[in-house]
C-alpha cells in the first residue's frame, strides 16, 4: 500500500477508533480474570470471579437464554407469515402497517416500557411473570424479523414462484411451506440471529419491565456495576461477551448473505 | 381433453379491457398457438385458462365436460410453463419436476418412476441432481416443461417459453420443443409473439390483436387466406398494393398487374417472397436498397407503389441501387381482402 | 379467493400482537400524559420549566455532537477500509463493527473502565483524569455505540458507489482531495444523512449508558426515569416520553426519505 499523507491520517483515525473500542473491552476481560485489578496482572490470573458470577447470576443468564429462545419462537411465528402477507399485498395499508410495527425501532425503549407498564401494570399475574418481559422483547425485535424476511421476499419473484406452485396443485398452505419459507431462509436466518442477539442484550425495556425475581443478563450486569466489586462486574461482562460476540459475528455474516440476495 | 372457452373476457380492476369476449375450442392433443403483438391479451387469456385470473362474469371455461370456471388453480390440473420459468431455486432439478406429484401425495416409488420417465423424455438425466440455479437457459426451459408435464396435466399452457433465450438458442430449441410437445400428446395452448415459432409448433394458430380474436386456423390457411389486413400483415408481413381496381387488372404506379376477374372490389396484398425480378415483368420500379441476408437479397424498390416495396431475391447476384428493375407477381400469390374504407396502417 | 383468506390469516397474529402491545399502550401513554392536574397543559409546562427545557436542549446538543463526530470518524475509517486492502484489515473491521449490538449498560461500564475513578486514564496519567461521569463520558459512550452503525452504513454505501465516476474524475485530472469532495461525498450523502439521523435518534433515546454512568448530567431518558420511579410523576414521565418518541420517530421518518437502507440496532 502506497502511503500518502491523507492515507496516513486516515489510518491514524481508524487505528485510534479501533483502540477506543477495543481497549476497554480488553480491560474488562483482563479485570475479570486477575486476582486484584488494582495491583495489575502481576497479582495473578484467576477464575474465582467467574465462579462467583456463576453463583450470583446463573439464574439471570438462564432467564436471558430462555427469553431469547421464546422470543425467537414468537417472532418466527408472528413475523414470517406477516412478512409474507406484506410482500403479497403491495397496497398502502401494508406500508402503513409495516411503518407502524417498525415504531419500536425509532421510539426509545424507555417510552415503550412506560406505555406497556401503564396499560398492563395493574394486571398482577401478567405484570410479574416472565411473559411481560417477553412481550417487551418481541415488541423490540419483531420489526427486525419482519423486515429481514420481507426484504428477501421482495427481491425474489414471489408471484411467479407461487403461481407455478399453484398450477402444480399446491394449496396456499403447501405453497407457503414448500416454496415461500425455504426461499426466504436467508432472510429468516439473518432475522433470527438478529432477534437472539438483540434479545440477549436488551436493557432499556427490560430494566423497566423486570421484577426483583426476574432479572435478565443485562439487568444483572447493571446490578453488578452498581453494587459489586470491579472484578466481578468485569467477569460478568466477560461472560456476556462470550455469549454475544459469536452471535454478533454470525448475525453479521447472515445479514451480509441475505443482503447479497436482496441486491 | 377438449378445451372450450366461451365468451371469456377480462377487465382489470384499473379498467383495462385486456380481453374482449372470446370463444375458442382446442381439440384433444391439439397444439394451439396464441399469436399477437405485445399487450394484445395473450397472457391474460392463458391465465384465465389456468385459473390464475378470474374472468369477467359470463365467461366460461370447460375442460372436457367439466365446467372449471370457478375452480381454483390448484384443483384445475393444468401444467404451465412460465415466461421466466419460475423454477423453485431451493430445489434440485428432480425435486422441481417431482413437485407436482409430491403435493398430490403420489407414493414415493411411483413418483421416482414418473420423474425418471419425464427426465428421459426431456433429456435431462445428466442433470437430475443439480440445483436449478446451475443450469443453462435451454436446460432451465426443459426443466420448466418437464415440471409442467410430470403430473400429467389435462391442459398444458406455455407462455412464451422461448422468449427468455437468446436468438440462436431459440431457433434450435424451437423444433426440439415442437417434437417434445407432439410426444406428450397433451392439449396445449402456446403463447408467442413470434410468428415463426407459431408456424413451426402449432397445429392451429389463433391471431389476437387488442384483446380481440382475429382469426383461428391452420398455419397455411392463415398464410394463404388471411381474414383481415391485420392477419395478413402479421403473418408473413404482407404489403398492400394500393391502386385502382379494374375488371381483371390492378393499375399501380409502376404498371398494370393482371388479377383474376373474381377479385372484384378488394384490397390486394403481396408478400416479399412472391415478388420476382423478371425482365419481362409487367411492373417497373427503381431499386433503392439492397441488403444481403445470407440465403437471399432483400431489395427495396421505389416507384411501384407509393411506399417502398420489398422483394426477396434468391439469386447469387443482385442489381445495384439506382438500377431500373422489372417485376412479376403471379396472380395466385396475391392476397385479396374485402375493401376497407381507409388504407389500414 | 381462498388465497386471500390465507394471506389475511398470515397477518392476523401480527395485527393482534401490535394492537395489544403497541397501539393500545401508546394510546394509554398519551392518555396518561394528560391525566395530571394540568391536563394537556403539561406539554406547555415542559416548555416553561427550565429544568425540562434545559434537559431537552442538552440531550439534543449531545446527540447532535455525537452524530457529527460519529459521521466524521466513521466516514474517514469507512472510506479507508473500503478502498484499501492490507494485512489486518479484517481484524480492524471486526473490532470496529462488533460493538454493534452491545447494550448501553455494558458500554457505560467500558467507559468507566477507561475514564472512571479506577479507570485506565486515571491510573496511567499523572494528572489523574476522571471523565466518565461527566458530559464527556456520556458523549464517549454514545459515540462508542454510534460508530459501528454509521461505519457499516458508510461502507455499504461506498460499495454501491459507481467506480467509473471516480475514474472519470481522475481522467479529467481531479486531485484525490477534489475527488472526495466532488464525487465521493455527494455520492454518499443520502446514506450519511440517514446514518447521522440514526445516530442522533439513538443517542436521544439511550438510557443504559447514562444509567450506568450514574451521571449528574440530565438527559431526557434519565429525567423520564427519575420522574417515573422517584417522583412518581407519571403524567410528566408520559408526556416527556411522548415528546421524545415523537421527536425520534419523525426524525427517522424524514431521514429515511433521503435514503432507503440503514443499519439500526440496540441502544
Ligand atoms: N394486472 C393487470 N392490471 C391491469 N392491466 C393489466 C394487468 N395485466 C395486464 N394488463 C394489461 O392488459 C393488456 C394485456 O396484457 P397481457 O399481459 O395479456 O398481454 P400479452 O399479449 O401477454 O403481452 P406480451 O406479449 O407483452 O406478454 C395489456 O394492455 C396490459 O397492460
Ligand atoms: Mg405475455
């Protein structure tokens, strides 16, 4: 690579930015593994903090995973058929509906959580169950699923494929199952990974919706940041990274793949 | 299976009258071609037969004795080859072809047997397990045909099955497709806007224009005795010979042409291949353009009629532009149509 | 047509869900904002109370600064990464895009690790610098989660730029700098507007970062939170939420009319 002055500047900005993003992450990983963060690495490496995190927060990690899985199931059941229906009806109504369900992308989670709390806060059984948090997660992730699938469906010649399946004797349901869903797979996969990733990391809504007995991983994180020693908070963050980073990478890979189809 | 269409018409929700009331019968095993310029309603008629489009009230579609007008597409048991082929990209060649059998819940053994049979008929054995995305245009076209015929449809419908191919491939596949269609022995309706395709493949041709059926008949019939100026022009590019009709002769700008006494008051048309250079010919004109097209020359001749008249010249040499030439047209080759008030465009 | 019924059925779960958990709650939220003694005058009160007004202004300013900075940094890095191939490029790209969906709380913690009382700067530098709990910390936190998003949008847009335009400019003798100004930036402009709007809107609504930093800087989401939980001023919390939601939604709607696709996630 030929280095000119502008290039050097660009490289410097890029490297500085990367450092800004990665250095604190490395710090937190190290802090979670050292015996005493203030004395530095020289105090030795340990898994003690991770062990404590497990004792303290295993429940919230499990809850987050459970929420992610159920959230995925619900967004699949609601989102994939909805994307299909939106792709089939090009009218104004569908665009309005698409815009409407995308509101959670634009409106801050805090506002949505307040809205949910005020309408359902007094329904005790619902308010205190994990389903209440699930509703928040589905609300937030659903537009990602719908849009991801919709983009792929719009890019293929859905109408011809369906019509040819129909002339071959396939009913609406059979066409959906054997033609629409398999061909929408790249979009579904990208949507699914996005849903899981976002659900595991969701904080803004969850913080408002959770109860003391139902803490998700990020809620537990906030809790540990406020009340635990730095090493434990770091170790917990490390656990979160271990869960989220592979998901993020998979999500980016799947999204790229789906976008190549859409182009 | 006989296909009978009675008074089928279609008005789209935006008010476009794509098809005026049309009646049509296609006999068992017959191959009918719907021929007409772009936008004349061919696809619309085909989709009405398939059940993909609901015709206006009063229309009727019958397969044999059964009235299928209100029957949903998936119950009609038609086979359709789409212009874009619409092969399922998520399935292999085999799975595409077997799809219609699979959704009809044909037992696995029977399904394999029939898929193999169709694969052989369409010469696709070597590609059976390949994904359809890895096929050439011609192969895709054959898969689309194989997929449509595998469930043994009552009627086979093809919407410009060759138009997605490039010109050279189209010519070579035309005869192949004709042969395969004969082999299947299924009543077929074949849409095209290419007359040579229709002439090569169809038993009968239905010529359409602006949503109206102009004429239905055997290829030779349409060629020799077109019912209207539109058909004459569309099949074989007949050119008008505008002149003064006198008993037994037609007076043109470039000479006098003998015509049968019976011709009476009619418009006269002629095709380029029926105009011959002849030193003793009764017509005279000036050669304007000469273009060589392989087997013959195409000559543009001025001053015989108002417009340029074209003639094909099979000789090894052609006169040069600017030369005076004499022409002969045999009275048998002239096409006579009832006189219209104005000269058709 | 049975297929029509099937399509309608496909839409039914979505319609039910978004009616129950989106439409009705929003209606309730708007309703709740008018249930205080002031009635609908509460929206006027926001404009008349210096604390709210100042918060609003501060939130807008921080978000605006974040959007601009993120655009400048991400466009520089994005163009560099899109146009150059060198060893380590993949790793750099991963580092720059991985934080895409880190929640705000975690980012707040990372900023504390950098600039908190026990942070990197405070231990390494002789002057003992603590910036995590100030406006700077908030700004850096917002910047942290904005950079990956803007970067991805810029890079996607760069790939779609027609390279022949640039080549044409070069054959006409334009300097690299002129090419950037005359060809590349205009080509990227719609995406930049959209990405900037997303960064702005996300910063406006970001709650987790501010929450973790426990900053004494008032930003709108924190004020909404304290009004709701500490003061139990539900009407005011609702009214502020409505204002915040409406502002971000309209902003993104306008931005989207400039450019179609954008990368949005997390916050
Ligand atoms: N869904 C529709 N809504 C409104 N008008 C339509 C629709 N489909 C077709 N048309 C119109 O109906 C007329 C006939 O269309 P059709 O597709 O049947 O033509 P075609 O003969 O198949 O043409 P081509 O050779 O170009 O395929 C055209 O004018 C077309 O614009
Ligand atoms: Mg057509």
